[in-house]
C-alpha cells in the first residue's frame, strides 16, 4: 500500500508542476495584455494590418552614403551598440581593370564600416583607378516567402535559427533581450501614419516608402515604378522580396 | 578596406555588419547536439540488427547498445537547451509549435523516440528480468526493480512471448524513428537555402549514415571498454560482426559524402569560391586531416584489411585494430559535425568574406560546458550498466530461445 501513496503524492506533485507552468504562461499573457493597455509600443487599436501592404523602394543612384538612415534607425529603435544593425549602407567600389588584363573591370571592393553609420573613409584607391562606385542601403527585404518565418519554431526562445535562415544577413540576436530582431519598417511609426525613421531622415530621397494597398495617383512609389527598372536581392532563392532596388550592379547580393 | 570591421575580429573580405560578431551564433554546443543525437540513432540501429535482422552474433552487445542509446538520448536536448537565449521558454516549443519549422518538430520526435520507442522496448526486454531481480535483490535497488516492473509480474510463457513480440514490433518501428530522429537533425541544416554549405538535399542522408557509423563505433567502444573494466574476454564473433557492419556502413557513408563533395566541386555554383576559401582557411585540418584522414580513410583501411585477412590476424591484434578503428571513427564524426555546423558560419552570406571566431572556454557556449555535456552520457551509462547489466545478475536466455524458434 505504501507504493500507492507514494504514487499518488508523486502524481500530485507532477500535477502541481504542470499547473505551475500553465499558471506562469497565463500570468504572462495577462501581464502582456495589461501592459498593452497602458504602454502602446506597437500598433494603435484601430489599425487594421490587412488593409496595408507596405514596401520600400531604394534608388541607389541617389544614395550619397551619409549614413544618417543607419544612425536614425539605431536611435529610433534602441538598437544596441556594436555589430547590430536593422539597416546599413554598403559601399561598392569597382576598380578599373589591371592594364593588359582581359577583364572589363576589377574585383569589387565592398565595405560598410559601422554599418556606414558615420559615413565612409576615403576610398582605398586613387580616383583615376576607380571605374564605378555606388552605395547600397540594406534592410529587411520583407519577403513574401520569408525563410526566417518558415524556420521559426515558436515564440522567440533565442535559438537564432531565423538568423541563420535569412539570406540577407538582416537579422541578429539582441545582446540585451537575447531575442531575434530585425527591421520592422518602424512599425510603431507607420501604423500612426508616419514614415520609417530612415525614410524620414534621408536627405537624398533614396528611400521611398509606400503602401501598395493605398496608392495615390502621384504616389512616389508609382513614380519609382514608372521611371526605373527594378531589381530584388538574391531572386534565385525564391524569397520574393518586397524591397525593390533601382540602379543595382551585378555584385550586390 | 573594410575599415573598423577588421578590428572586431579577424575577417577577410566583406562580411555583413550583423555577421561581424566575435562569437558565432551556433557554437560548440550545436556541434555536440547532432553528434549525440546521431550516436543515439546509430546505437539503436545497431541494436535493431539483433532484434529485427536476427544477427545472432551481436546478441552480447544488444543491451549495451540499447542502454547506450538511452543514456545519450537523455542528454540529447541538453546542448540545445543550454544554447538558447531563453531556455526558460523552451516548453513553448511543445505548447505552441510552428509546424513549418524543423526545430519545432524536435520536441515531438524526441518525445516519441524516448517514450514510444526506446523506453518501451527496454521495458519489454527487461520486464522478465526485472521481476526475477526484484525478488532476489534487497534494499533500494530491489525496490527500484519492483517499481520498474510497473506491477506487471506475470512470468507465464504467454506473457513472456508477448514481451518478445512487442520488443520486435518496437524495434521495427524504431528503425524509421531513428532515421526520422537524425534525418530531421540533418534537415535543420539541409533546409537552410540561404547557406550554400548547408542547403543540400543530401544533408539528412549524410547525417543518417554518419550517425549509423558513429553509433556502431560507439557500441564497439563501450562493449570493449566494459569488458576491459570487468576483466572479461571479448566475444570475438560479436566483435568481428560489429567490425563488419561498421566497415559496410562506413563505405556507404564515405561514398555519399564523397559524392556530395564531388558534386559541389563539379557544379561549382554561386558561393563555391567562398566555400573553397573557407575550407582552405578554416577547415583545412578538421576536414582533410581529421574527418577525411583519421575519421574515414584510416578506419576504411584498418577495417577493410580485416575483412580480407581476418583469419590470418591474431585475435589480440584484431581487437586492437577494431578498437582503434572505432575510436578514430568517433573522432572523425565529431569533426564532421564541427565542419558542417561551424563551416556554415565561417563565411559571410554576402559570399564575399570569411569570419574567424574566438571560442570561449567557459561561458554559456564554451568548451567546458561542451566537454561536460559530452561526458554526461558516459556517467549516466555507467549508472545504467551498474543497475541493469550488473555482473551479479542473472540474465534470462529468452531472447535466443525465442529467436531460434522463429
């Protein structure tokens, strides 16, 4: 009979542990709901996500590489110092071919010191050896078919699987929260009718932001489509990005 | 050229700013995780050779293999858990799984394999013995045996026959389950199309094959060490048969991995040049020397020559050769896991540069915790062997009887 009692008490203890785990999760949900009432960090209540389809267009011919977008993003979203960027700028310097070589151009030199946040140093080559150079701002590509979402196992447990799965290197593990993070197009701003911080601050209007479901006749997005041949990054991976680029060169991936 | 990025760590070429981190996302622990899981799957398949395929010669190693599988399976989720940013949320993976994620399925595959396959098969296999031992063993151990019978103390012929039947059925179910368990681990890497080193249809197959190889090698190792500790002679028929299967499995594994290597070079797709650079700079020793040399070619030579010259090699030399072959394979497969997991993180997804990392000794993903997790299954196995393979205990002969009747 002794074993019967021990089994019962063991079962009770087990039930207690399960109940404890469940209570914790219920309590967490409740806490989150209460927090949402008082601190609105995401969308306002009347925001309907199904009525919008946001996208970003980037005109690389306009970008001057000032780095204000990367800096604004870090500040606006409280991104920690260090190698953590929701958006950054890459500089491509394509040298002239070596004299006598049968190449049309040299191997591209790419850099992004501090994500381009404080601009760029002098080019490593004298001007007369440079064939072509340009800047390419990068951010989450807003894939229609996102590999990062596909591999995510559950609420963020900090497994970094999504970081590994993103072909564009736009995700990172936040060293403070230990959760995965990426560009949200400043969700807290766009749901209130504002532009993302990087778009707002760009002095060259290289970043164009819009809503495909609410296009006006003279929308900048519309003009961008009319005036440019557009490209996406790594199209062969089938991710169908919604960030469109104009004026890209073949080496950008 | 890469400005301040070069100061953070040793980076060559251009890596995305988010990749310029001094620590890798997945480190030693994620190397150990597929290693341990593979050992489980391999040890189980080794055991099922006895039950399903009736390889009588391997009978002496059946229980060692099953206990090995159990000891390692108990430790399999540990490295995963330790590496998470939020281990306290790990139960979410079972409560709110996102079913398109290979990782979300892990909890279920693991639970299925542990509860429905391994523990059940062990229970059916051991029940008869447990009932007998419970009667003769005093003290805590006796109580433990009695508890483990779960109150089913019927030792009639019918009941024992049912045990054996269930054991076989579970073994048959267990083989695809073992393939699932480790094939899915391979899929975690193989499904990452963003990474040319990982995204590969052959990856699950390579993982399964190398798992079988490493599992058999581990059984060889454990069996020989156990006999050495107990000062008992090794059953040479059993050992030779293990060496035979080890050799065959290694041939198939080496062929598939070679095919993968060949295909990469022949297709030379986008990213091949950065992979070449990465191998040359970061994986030269672990790939060419340890995985291919020590882990594949040398054991192939050792075990292959044994197949040809078995009769002429004295037993002591044979034992030594098989043991060395097994140990080298175990090291080689660990190197293979390292090469897969770390290799995929040594180059940038911009395909323009390679990264170096500072591996920590202590800390959440350090060498120390990795070594501890790698030793833990052996400690658990020691306890299991003391309890269930003790020399003082009599083992029933029902297994060979029942198989000789079928």
